């Protein structure tokens, strides 16, 4: 069965995007740097991914990027009740609670990972006990505000499975305690 994973960059103060969904701070570090053994870059992670769930807001932000769709043919479920106009063929709207979205994504992913993206989706999945792995690349930048990695109200404890340097950043691979 596929693993439900979070893979994202996070600022030192816990944000995955700045004010107004700003991602310009991600241009500061070298994401193409060679990491320590055990670190994983985005291309490698994506190659191990069979399906993705993202929130509507995340979809809107990514759709505004210049260049080709960054996820290629990867099947993506966008959590929304509104139609997705002009979406790539691999992208579909999906409604339901986080457990049903994860079940749909697991069916699409086969033996590969399910990748969760977006603060609300990640928070819902954490609170539902569905996240099995977090790979966080900590960028040495303080944003002072924006979209937090976690927006829920519960406490969650994790075990550090791996930590390594990735250029000027630190990458942590975490699993929920007790998992």
C-alpha cells in the first residue's frame, strides 16, 4: 500500500508560503545542491510518487507559475467543489473529507507514494492521523507571517528518522510517534 507523505520547504518560523502566497523566498536557497546521504530532492521524490492531493488554493498558485505544469502526468486530485477550468488532463477536482480523498489517491498511486500539498490539506491529514511521513526541507529564512505548515489545533509528536544537510538547508524526515 502507498505511503501518505508530505514533502515541502518550510521557513525557520514554520511557514510554507509568505504573505499573499509568496514563494519568492524559495529562490534564495540552492534546491539543486547535493544533499547528504539520505536526503531527497524534489525530482527524486516526485519519481516515487503515484498520486497527489492538493488544495484549491495551492492549485491556483501552482497554475500561475510560468513554464510547463511542474507535475507532468502525475495524477492529481484537487480538493474543491468548484470546477477546474483549463486544468491539465492529469488533474481532476475531488470533493469529500480527507480520508476519502486519501483513499481515492491511494487507488491511483498503486504502490507509490501519495503526496499531500497545501497547508489545509496537510493539517487535515495530520489531524485525521493519515500522514505517515513528513519530509521537510528547512530554509534558513524567517518570514514573519504567511501560510503555516500546520493550521490545526492538535498536538502531534514525531520521531526523526533522518536529518541531513541539503546545501544551506536542513532536511528532516519525520514519522508520527507510535507509527
